[in-house]
C-alpha cells in the first residue's frame, strides 16, 4: 500500500510540472468499462463483464503522446466468478481543435490477467494482450472533459488461445 501511495504522489508531482504550460500536456482518465469477452469455448458465444478503466497519458507534442492503461472487469456468468485485469502501454494520438469534441486513437501493448473460480476451485493466467481503438472527449473547459465513448478491440491470450474481445469505456478526463 505504501508503494502505491508513493507512486500516486510521484505521478501527481510530475503532472503538476506539466500544468504550468498553456496547452494540456497530460491527462488522467477514469470511468466505467463494459467488456464482451470471447470465451473461445464452443457453444458459448461470449460473456459480459463490467468494471473500471483508468489511463494516464503524457503528450510530447500537441498531437502525439504515450499512454498507460489499466482496467478491471468482473462478472459471474454461469455461476463462475470471473475477473479480467489489463495493464497496457502505447502511443496515443489526439486531435485538439476549436470544437468541443476531441477525437483520439491509441494502440496499447501489455498483459492481461484472468481468473475464474466456482465451488471452491479456481485458477488464473497472465499473458500478452493488446488493444487498438479510440474515442471522443467532450471538453467542458481546458481542464476537464467527459469521455463520451472509447471503443477498443482487445485481444488477450489465455490458455494458449487468443480471445478477440470488445471494450467500451466512458468517464471523466482531467487535463494538466
């Protein structure tokens, strides 16, 4: 827990340095996530999970930056407690303009940890994951926006098989 507090404090100090610039140089996003998981099991179309999504993005230029994305999705389909967490990093491009809407796109690479348990038995796996997508932010002012929609194709690998998943996120964006 102490490491987490130290990490959050360090990130806030770095973001404070960016805040003196006229154009926002960093963004923090946090909000809701819906994920449709491809189970890869014959006869089972997929499962729906709900959870959270958070990201931290720093911009090197007006349009280009790098993003760290973390998420957690949870559910109990068929009586099986299911959890999927992702941790991915990659480039982000956003297109600030004179309108209130800012589109963005990203490609993320990292990992996913999935676990399931039922009847006192359980297991988990951590493996490679990647996502490609984008979305739209509605700017409230130069420091706050509402992420109306973020759509991602999310591919994970569990049990040696690839799962082609869909992820939707929405929430609040703080700009520094």
